[in-house]
C-alpha cells in the first residue's frame, strides 16, 4: 500500500512540475508573440504583453472589435481586461459557481478566434483546436507561430 501511495505522490509531483514548467514556457511564448505583434501594429504599450491582464489589452488592440453573442463591441482593448476583472470578482460569489469563469473562457476563445482569423484565416480551425485541447500552453504556441505574419486589413 505504501508503494502505491508513493507512486501516486511522485506522479502528482511530476504533473505539478510539468504544469509549472508549461506555464512558464507559455508565459514566455505569449509575451514574446504579443509584444512583437503589438510592435508591428504600432501599439505604444507593447510592454503590457508581459502583464497578465495587460496582455488582454494588447489582444483587444490587435482585434479592435469584439464580436460576441451576435453583436460587435468597439474598443475591445478595454472590454477584455474589464470583463476579466468583473468575472474574477463575480467568481468569488459562491452561488454563481463557475459561470463567471466559463463566461471569461468563452470571451477569451472568441477573441483568440478573431485574432487567428486576422493573422491566419486559412488555419483558424486548426489553431482553435490547439488552443482549446492543449491546456496551459496551446494558445501560447499558436500566438508564437503567428507572431510574424501580416494581419489582414480590418473592416
């Protein structure tokens, strides 16, 4: 019995180590990618790519308009960080459960879809699948992959 518990413990430590390393690599890849994309787009606040809520500002600046729920919302650079802050606060309210987290995930996936559509329209489905099904690092790898591409003109 002790041998089995030791294996479970070692396995758990390995998973935690893997998650932490993946998180660090993902942070570095997305920071590099978003800063380069911001520089190419002429965004002055490129350094925000390295700040966890600031990177949402950069994504918002890159997509310009957020399309969600059949509506278009201008100034996505303010909406994305604002929604993050509101859903973080609402996530602390017990009876709401995971609803705020799910809402933020949906808005994040929508904004990534719009970003991929601007930079790699022929690979949107592939990149969304990677972003959804490869946790922790998937979206960061995709962002790093598209960082040097030329975006399509905005509407």
